[in-house]
């Protein structure tokens, strides 16, 4: 039996039909406005003409005959866009339009409309990135590319940036082995080798593949733009010196990251030297410049202060005349019954003139400047801070001895000469400011070893300073504390159960790195400087000065002085269990703890100075076992940085900083079991596609939007 012949498919014919013979079909299934707008599509057709024909069907009369008019069930958006061009008189209303005419009747108009939209596959994002890159290579700038595809310029820059990621990583993205959010994170760097190195490092561990972690690895050897060193130098000077700033087009980056930390520090040192020479030229004997100085670096030095500049003879005469006129007018006006605007205006004018005399510039005595110096350092905001007027003990003027045998050259034989280039050797806390460590991890032992004695000393030095600051704020407790120490000495001979050293043998703890940057040290320093300004220059005048103080001022000065004698440092060579217990009792009475004082664990003050086991224990206590598991496999440097991030806001304290009877963590965001609450959980997966892939507006794109629309082609 012969096989039946396979029926050949016959395509619908293509015809050019005048636009005014076409009408929009009501069977078109597209109802919701989405993607490229009709107006934007009209602009695109006006520039590149139609890329796809319309699908039409002839309209029939009552006898089934064609009327010469055709309905458009598929391609309605193109039909409406052509209508806009006709209204704008950019297209003739009888212009022939390429159409595919369906006369077979084997399918309905609704089915054809649905098939055209459903069977179309959106362009893969990677193809968009590569196409944008090809257009740029053809000579189009970013703005022109954005305009042609109805996107904002930042969106076009984002797509171009994604196309610049390592081809190896883009191939993995094409195979769905890397998520789009990860590609966005990799785009922060232009170094393909570094991108691939980071991927190799994290590809075997799903916990390390989060976008935030990729960004952290790509920027771990950089310096943030809001770092005080970067602010001090400025991005313009850094880039002019050949430095590169990494920018993140998909997240807020606060100015980016300075990639070359060594270059940045050299620029900091060079500028510090220049600024130090400028200050030195003002007449100071010496100037020391550093990124930061240890707490107590001015200990043992006397400080002199600037005074208002003296008025000249002419200025004094003018001041006296203005003051006399003001007093006369003021007395006259007080006796007048009615207001006089002219006198009021004159009084205001004279008052402003007298205020100007009071706001005179502050100047130092040249004789004092000749023996004093200044410290230059960087504030937390990156601005240069100048502390001037410090006199070293060896530079103090010597009293005349009347010894004829002592020659003038003998007077200076023991006085060290300061180096003119003292700002050359800039050291930040005795080590590199890069913050990293190349030292290998120390071998770990089973169990948790006791904290190093030096670390206990440093931690309790911070506790002492913070507790001193708290004691200075409570005058009544300060009085009771000093009274307690005095009664012990008078009635309980040889008793040493007080944390106060009432002889005021105050220790500045200058060997503790970073102590000067703590808020407690700054507040104590500001308070001390304020009192230093008010006290008389000569000690013989001090008694009369104190008698003239009001009671509140005397109490405040007493509390300040008493607080400086407080010592709660744990010293291995000086066991003081009673004094330390008293310090805890004093803290409880003050309602003081290191959490409310603002202490948080950082790489410098704790995490970088303990073993990996201690770091994991801290995270486990503060954030639970799941968070600890995220870091337990890391190398120590990276583990310490990640732990610092995880412990932010946890209120966790190491043992030496806890009060007796208090836990390591007092965190309302934690459950009883120590697990992290929803508010502190790590970020989950982002939306499949961020908004910038579907951006067709002129607004700035944001990655946080949940939109997942693709850029639609011109159908």
C-alpha cells in the first residue's frame, strides 16, 4: 500500500498594505502596558524602520468577500507606533506597510496574537551586556547607547561594566554556574586575574559566595574613600599620582576604594611633611607630624596658649571713644520714655564695632614660640589637627645660677637638638597603617588558653580610662570615692582596698596602641585642656584662684582630678585583688559598663590579638553557632575582619571588660539560645534580575527593586 504524501506547508503571503487600510483588532491579547512604551517604539521605528512585519487578516462583508480593509491581531504595538508617526506627519497615511496576510482561517486571531508573544524568548542579560559593549566599540558613547535603547546613562554604564568582567566568569554565568548578583559584585574590579583568583578561592564553599563577601575580598587590600588618610589626600591628588579608585556601580560605595594603599600612605606622609614645614615656618622650635599619636604623648610637657593680639594706639583710642559713646547713648536712652529708632540703630552699630574689637585674632608670644612646638595629626574626619604650644622639659628656661665657671656653651650641652626634618619618619602607632598582617597563623591548641597578660593589661587600661571618664561625670560619687580612700589610710593602716591612687600617680598608658583615638581619651583631653586654660600660669596664684571659684566649679575640678587617679588595670607584676574588686563596685554604683561606654571589638583592639579559637568563641557567644560556622575555616586575618563585622552591635564583651555577674552579651536582638534574630540575619538571595536590566526610564536604577523585567526588543 502506497504511503500518503506528506502535505507541504504553505506560508502566508507577504503584502504591502497602505496604513489607512489597517485597523487594530480587538482580539489582540496584549492589554497590559509593559516594557518599551508606544512612543519610544515609534521613535525607534522612525530611526531604523520596521524590523518585523504586521500579522493581518482581511475583513469580510456579509457575503464573505474581502472589503479591502485588514485587521491587525498580532503586532498591535507596532501598528499604534506607526499611527503616532502618521499623526506627527513623519509617515504618509497611505504608506505601504509590510504585512503577513493570514487567509487560511485555521487559527483564530486570539491564538495568533498569543503565539506571537508567548513563543518569543527574551534576550539573555549576557547578550545585552555584550551587545552594548559591541556598540561602544563601534564608536557610540554611553549617552547615545542609552538614548537609542531608552535607558538611563547609569543603566548603560552598568551593563557595560558587567560586560567587562572576566570572560571565564561570564562563561560560568552563561551556564548558570554563577548568579547575576555575583557578576555584579565581581565588576567592582577591572583585574580579571584577581576576579578569577577570588572565584577559585570561594567556589568550593557556598557560604563564601555571597556578593558582599566577594566585594570584601576584592577590596581587602584597599583603603575606603572615607578613611581619614584618603580624605586628607583627596581623590584628585591620588589619581594625579597614578592611583586607581575602585567604584561600585550597583551599591552605595561612599566614594569607592583607593586601590594602592602604599601610594596613598606615601602621599599622606609627603603632605604631612609639607604641612609640618609650613607650621614650623611660623616660628615654632619643633613640629612633629604623624597620622596619629599615642594617648598621653604630651605627658610631662608644659603648654602655653595664644592670647588676643594687643591693640595699637589708634585702635585703643577708637575703642575708648566707641565705648564712651555707647555708654552715654545707653544711659540717655534708658531715661527716654518713647522709643527712638535712630538711637537704637546707633547703639547696634556701636555694639557691633565693640564686638569686633573683642573678636581679635589669637597670637602666641614669640618668646614662648621659640621654645615650644606643635603636634600635627589627622582627625577622624581627615582634617589636619594642630596642637600647638607644648614646651618640652629640656626646653624650659633655666634659672641663673651666678656660677662664673659655667660657660654659655655648658648650658646647652645636655639639651638635645631637634631635627628640622622631624616629620620625615612618620609612624602610625609604631606599625604600618595598611592594617593587614603577613605573619602566618600561630598553631592552634586544643581548648582555649588564658588571654595573654599584655592583652589583659591593654583591655583593662581601656576600662580604666572609660571608668575615669564616668567617675568625672558624677561629683557626689567622686567625693565618696576619695573619702573612702582617705578613711582607709587614716583608720585602717596598710589597707589597700581602694582603686584610687590618691597621690595622683596618674598613668597615661601611652604604650597601649590606639588609646588616644577612643572617645573617652578625647573627652578627658578636652576637659583637661579647658581647665588648663583657666588655671593661672604661676603656682603661687593657684590658692587664690581656687578660693575664687564657685562651689560647682570646685566640685567639677575635684571630680576631674580624682578621676585621673583611678587605676583598674590588671598588671601581672602588681596583684591588687581588693583594688580591682573595688573598681567593679564603683562601676556598679555609677551604673557603668563598657557597652554603654561605646566599646566594640575590632581587629586592632581585640580580634587581631587573640587566637582563632577565641575569635570563633566570641562570634558563637554573640551570634550563635551558625554564624561561628561561617568563619571557622578562614585564615586568621580574614577571620578577624569578618568577626568584627559580625560582632557589630552585638554588645559582646571579652572577660576582662565584663562586670561580675554579667554575661558576655546583652543584646535584645538575640534569643535565649543565642541564635540571631531575623533583624540580624545575613542577607538572603537577591531577586533573580535587578531593575537595571529592565530600566527604560531616565531615573537612576537601584538594585534593591524587585522588578525582574527584561529590556524588550522592538518586537
